[in-house]
C-alpha cells in the first residue's frame, strides 16, 4: 500500500511519519505545499519538487488580485497533480485542512480514486479562533474577523465530518467538532531518531536550559526569562539558551547540549513538537498551561507523556524543583528518551495511525459532548471568557458554534464552573 502524506509539513510531522512508514516497509510520498521555512526536509523526487515549485509560485505572488489570478492560472496544474497522486495512493494522511485545490474538491477526488483519508490536526488549524491567543492577543484580530474565521472553520469542519474522513485531534482543540474523533494522544507524535549525538555531561558548571519559541509573546518568553532571573538571583548557576527564528537543525544542536527545556507558559498540550525533539535526546521539558489538571483526566487511558506539565502559577516552583534535584532530572530525561524510542517512535505512531484510518478501537474515540476544557490556548480563563462573551453579546451565542457542548458554553458565557 502506497501512502500519500500532504499537503503541508508542520513541525516535522510528515517527515517523521514517512520515516516510520519506511521502517514498517511501506512506501510513502510527501506532497508538501508549505514554505519549508524551518528546514525539516528537502523535496525528493520529481513529484515532490513539482509540488514545492507550484506552492512557491503561488506564495510569491504579491497582492490580493495577483494571488487570486495566480491561483486561478495554476489550478489546472494543481488538479492534474491531485488526480495523479490520488490514483497512485490508497491512503492519504493529511495535516489539518491542507489541500491542493480545496478541502471539498480534494476529498471528492481522493475518495473517487479509492484513497482513504485521515486528517491530523496539530494546533491553530482547528482551535476556535476566539480561544486562540495567537489571534486574540498577538495578532490583535478584530471581533468581526474572529467571527468570520469561526464561521469559516465551522464550514470546513462540516465538510470533513460529513465526508466520513477519520479525524485525529486533541481534546482542548476540538470544541467546534460535532462528530467523534480519534484522540491524538492515542496515536502520539512521531519522534525520529536524531543523527546529532548527545553532548550532555555531568560536569556542566551551570544548568543549561533551552527555550526556542516560534512566537515569543504567546509562548510566554518574558515570564520564562523572569523566572530564570529569579532563580539565578537565588544563587543557582543557569545558562538560558534562547533561540528565535532559527532552523530546526540549530535547535537540535542546542538540545544536544542541554539539561532542560522550558517550552511555553499557556500550552493546551502536555508535550509539543519541541518537547518531542528534546525527548529523543533525553532532555526533559517543562510546560505550563491551564489544561494541566484536565489533561490528567482526559489522558487516563493513554497515559501522560513523561515530563513536567503544570498550571501557569506553578511554573516557577516546578522549574526550581526540577533543577534542584539533578538526579531526578536525569532520571526524567531517561524516561523521556525511552518513551521517544518506544511508544512514540516514528514506526509505532505510524502503525497506530494506519490502524486508526482503517478501524480505530472504541477506546481511542472521544465524543465532543464529554469535553470539559474551555480556556483555549495562550489565554488566561478571564481573557477567554471576556472574548467569548463579547462575541456572544454582539452576534448571539449561536455564533460561537458551541451549542453541542453546553457545559463549555455555560462556562464561557454564563461564568458557570466546569
């Protein structure tokens, strides 16, 4: 069975899945229309190079009119590419709503050619826009734009849910979903073995902590710096390595010589892409987020990935405790590496992903009606409530698309406790 991986590389996910499928003896083709900004992979083969060239052509068109004209002019090429890949693959593993032409048209052609589809959502592609700190705080998107984005997301979700595609998502991100979905934590994030050798030793004069934010403001970089300054002022020897806007290879080099990673302050997942790469090198990660308590209930069956996941007010205390007990820190690093080499290895995750696409076990499925986390990503609870209530006041409660999760709606709009 040949497998299509598309249509946008996110955090090295598609590259790792192809590695895992190869270890299982399965052939896979990556059709990546992304920018390749972080250097996770290079295009291989004529089809992959053609897809990358097509994406670059569209991306380089400046201005709304020029881009629209370019997309229209290149649509026949995209259609030819879509039919070509659909006829040569029996399974398509797609990231989010990535597509060659449109979500609806891509799905129709893939299914018409006998290609089964599984979509894996990895973050902001599926979060309710009004609960996404990137949109609300960093980009400062207007309320009307948040409403428009929410309506668009609801339309896209309706298309893929009605088509019968298998959908993989995390519980905090799934508030707008109405159909049962496969829990992301039942599948896992594919972690590749890295070629860079671990340079870590016990003779460091200072604890080396890596922080590599893609978005420093929303990742809480200022608070993380404050915590490190406080710990240094208390007499601890700490070196903070902060990496912004660098390639993935540069991040891996820093991780190879690190003792600890501090990822972000308001995460809605216990382990992200940076934490997975750190785990492969035996480096534990500290993450904080308002989902920390609910995560322990949501992940009872699958188990929490090893590491430190705490509430935002506890981040300083958790960091202090971790670096004050080096033996426990080293032991946690070994647990993380064992987890990366076994449960979340690229081959193990790829095997579970294929199983989910064909016939997912009932215990892997989550009913949206059971969701109990309401605070989104990158926001404090009061910030989430304020935005949701403001939109509901202007356009009505139904505009938020939360009528199928009344507990969440009541929590955000009526200040009811969870």
